[in-house]
């Protein structure tokens, strides 16, 4: 349906899909919760709020899931054409979002926008 939001993975220039890799590395229960959360974000899109989604900075938002041993996060943004672009996924070990993780998401966001503008 043309009026529905879609979820897309950010793809590196070399073809790597970083968020898909993190999703493939988590246990089955965490993976299932991520799929549910991603679908909720897709349906609610810009209306999604805590505890489901949290605004981080600028255009960057996050969803997080807890496993038995870790906290996983996926950073994403809303793009034109009703697209939700999954930029970066990682394991978070501290309460505060590590700067290098946000930096990576911002770098991928800038690269995505650069490629889209061609």
C-alpha cells in the first residue's frame, strides 16, 4: 500500500547491512521482540514514543530490546517517501548512549542523504 511506511536497512558502500548483522546475532526471543517493535514503529511511525521508541538527537531515534545478558539498540531515522531507515545496531553496556555509536549512526545518516541526493 502506497500510503504505508516501510522499513529499510542502511546498506554500506561495500554491500554490508550492519543492522541485519546485529539482528542475526541475537537470541530468538530478542529477535522476535525486535521484529514486533519494528512493526510497531512502522505502523505508528512518527507517532511512536517511549517506551517503544526514543528520540536521541537530531533525526536519530532508537528502539531497544533486552536479552538475558545484554541490551541491544537499533538507531534509525524517518526518511522521505515514508521510509524508516535502520542505520546502526549495537550492544549497549552502559546507561548512557556511547558517543561512538551515535557518531556511527550520524555518519551513516549523512552518507544515506548524500546518496539519495544524487
